[in-house]
C-alpha cells in the first residue's frame, strides 16, 4: 500500500513538473533567465533568515524554507526547459553551475547574519565552515573532472544540502537547523576528503601536466 501511494505521488509530481516545463517552454523564456530567477528567490530566503531574531525565528525560518522550495522548482525546470526548447548550450551549463554557487552562499550568508544577531558566535563560525566546505564539494569535483573525467564520489551534493537546509528551516521551531548544520559540516568534509583521495588514486600514475 505504501509503495502504491509513493508511486502515485511520484507520478503526480512528475506530471505537475512536466506541465510547468511545458508552460514555460511556450513562453520562450530563456533557461538562463529561469536560473537567475532561482537565485533571486533564494536571496529572498536569505532575507528571511537574516531578519529572524530570538522571538520570530520559527516563523521567519518557516518562510525561508517555503521560499527555498519555490527556488528549487526553478532549479529543477531550467535544464528541462532548455532541452524542451533545444536551447541546451555549454555556457548554459556553466552559468547554471555558477548561479548555484551564489545561491548556496546567499543562504548561508543569511544564516550567518541570523546567528550573529542572536549572539551565537559558535554557529556563526559553523555556518561559515559549512559554506566553505559546500563550495569545496563543488570545486573538488570540477577540478578533478578536468583531470580524470568523472568524480561523483561522496554523498553531500547540492540537492542533499538543499533538502537538509529546507528541513532545518521548516522545523527550526523545534531547533532542527542546529543539528542540520553539524550534519552538513561533517558530511561535506567527508565528501571533500573522499574526492581528494579518489583523485589522488586516479592521478598518481599520470604524467605531470605541462
């Protein structure tokens, strides 16, 4: 029964996403514009994080979580719209990757502002560390793939990070964001180390680059 409900829900979500992609394709909007809109929406989420305080944090974090979900829709459809409208380009993939990094940074920056406002210095440092390790997860993959072609090892990719941040935001009324940040810090670090060792293993017999 659970499997049936799960399958039905998955099909419904897939149908809805396809309808959204179809509608956006008819507008002839550039996929790069959709990517940029996602960044703007994430800036809105960062605004909610940054304007939270000790008395309204539960509500502001809830708003931020809902806004991030909205941004995620644009993150899911931009590539699909590009394929549907035959607008897939090398620059589009590059632009999407760059904007994703900005989206990550603005969310963490909003959290840094919040923890600074409520005088939780330890969590200011923790969020800054998570922000750096998140960027390094992406950088190590990009740099490794320039050398060895593929480096998809490790768990904490961007979708997993976003899901955890959404959960932390939606349920921060019960203090969920704090453990989420620790999980992100640990798993992102493990992923970076995993990619470094994987790249080392796959390059130690290669000739030095000229």
